[in-house]
């Protein structure tokens, strides 16, 4: 699953004890495993190999330049959602013909920037957006390619309301009926070739079935549209593949692929291109957030473990009610965790509220969490923090952002330095 393991009762990232990283760069700090990133990219590519997909890593999940570059060097394309991410993709040396650009609110400047960068596809989210991109492409004397984002109206019951996107009542894409009208209105435009269909049904999706349902509907639509003479050569099935937040609780890449590949094989064999947009599943388990326990405090019946990080660096627990495994970096032998799970059956654990320093009641990393006994100064690791972690960090309460460190075997490298107080005010010195 990943390269974070306990050896001699302490946590290692690959062959590096995380305590050595904390000593070197301080806490809090995001720590990523290079080998895990590469393993996940290769594993998803090989699971879907029969489709020879264009894998577009979702930059928004973990966009550090060094990580994007690492993947770009493997031939990975990118899924972007802003001009800033187009910039990141370019800076990382991405083959821009493998870039897909999604998002409902692309501005004129962003569109021009992306067309000039010769990206592969725009994911088209509305009629008004189509008309605007077509107009800008025409003005620039370029031809762009569009993938119409459709809402197949399927959802995974386990996906949080804030991260489901495939239903009719969402700001993303258009429903299937409207998609037909969309092609009739715009399917023959020359400046913006509408030659692809895009899906992204939410995240994380904990089983292959919603994909099967959604892709089946998309393929029916493609057949119908082709019958009417529209040339559709690409299907982008989006991202959302679950990461293993709890050991073994999520489907493997091969489980998704076993269900999806047979559906898309005829489309592929017919000369079609298949795009995947994984983010979370590549990055989540490749990163941890290291934090130091500052204080222990009893509040009524609750025991609070107060850390030097919280919602300002990792907002998933409070924003999505997400569960992430948290464990000390050094433990007694009986507390080496056999797996990362909610129901760990180990003696001597204490139920704790793991909270941060921010002045908000919602500032927590975990509630009612069994934890081995910890003391002030102990190091804790928040696991599966690589995706939607650092990218969502804020400066709330004037807290500088933590550094990011990339581990490669027994070496590690700072890939983003810790911010300073001066960084906090730099843009205000006007
Ligand atoms: C966020 C997003 C993804 C990636 O989702 P993951 O859950 O990280 O795999 C893919 N495609 C689109 C359009 C997205 O918005």
C-alpha cells in the first residue's frame, strides 16, 4: 500500500526514520514517499494497461512542483482546474498535450493561457463556457478540443455530500438529455472541437459499481451521437478512486480495472482514447503530516491532545468528517499497529480528542480516537495526508505553512521550505 512502516518500534518513511526528518526540519511537516508515488502511478497505469490510458494526475490533490515533475517525468499527464495549475503543469515540464482542464468558472485569461499552452482538452461544463472558449480559440486562430462533462446521475452512498459531483443537482457538467442538445448546438464547431465525453462522479468512490453505471450511460450516449454523425474519439472517466485510509478497506486498482476495462475495451479497440484522472489514490497514502504534541489537557470527561498542527494544515477531518489514522512515531513494542483501522484491538489505549492550536472548535484532527499514551514533545503522524492536505492549507490565525519533504530511500529533501512570518505579510507590503 505504501512505504510508511514501523521498524524497531518507530515509524519509517522508506528507509528514513521520520524522527530524523522532524529533527532536521522541525514540526509540523508534510513528508512524502517518492517510491509510494511512483508505485501508485505505475500500479494504476498497469491495472488499466489494456486501455493504454492517458493518465492525468489531478494536480489539485497534491500540487508540489517536485511531485508533479516526478510524475511528469514518468510520462504522466495532468488534470488541472485553474490557470495556476496550468502554470504548475508547465513548470513541471508536463507534455501539455496530455493536460485536461476542468472547472466551472474558467476566466477569459485562464482560457487564453491554456489555449496558448496547447493543452489537450478542456472539460466543458456549460453552454456559456463552450461559447466563450470557442470564441477565444477563434480569436487566437487556434483549434481547441472539448470534452463535454456529463452527469450520469449516479452517486456512491459513502461519498460525502461535499465531494459528490455526479448527480443532477450539481454545478458540474450537464445531464444526459441536455448533452444531446449540447451536441446538436455545438458539435460541429471548428474552433472548439467537441469530440470527447468527460465524467467525474465524485470522490472517494469506494466501489467500482458507480463507475460501471456511469460509463455504461456515457457509452450509450456516445453510440447514439456517433449514429448522428458526431465524431467522439475520447472518453475521460475522471478520478475519485479511493485511497486506503483504513488498511484494506478500499478497492485495489485491479478491482476498479476488472470492472471498467471490459466496458471500455471495444471503444479503445475502435481507435478511441481513454483518459483517467486519479489524484487522491496516487497521493493520499504517499504522505503523512508530522506533528508534535504540545500539551495534554483534560476537559470534562475528554482528554485533549493538543498538537502544533490542525485544521489550518489539514482540513479534511473537519471539512469532510474524514477519518485518518493517527499514531505516535515512536511506540512501545505492544503498540506497533498491525494495521491502520478504526477497530484496533490493542490494550492500553486512551480515547483522545486530537486537536490543533486554532481558535475554532472545529479545529480537530480526530475525535474519540484510541491512542497509545503520549506526552508533551512526542511526535504523532497523521497518515494518508498526501492528498487534499497541504494544498488546502491556509494561513488562518497567521500560521505559516509547514515545509514539505520528499523521502527517497535513506535520503530526504525539502521540496518546500517552511514559511516565515515575513512570508505571511510579503504580499501586504504594498
Ligand atoms: C478532483 C478531480 C479529480 C481527482 O479526484 P481524486 O478523488 O483526487 O481522484 C479528477 N477529475 C476532476 C475533474 C476533479 O475535479
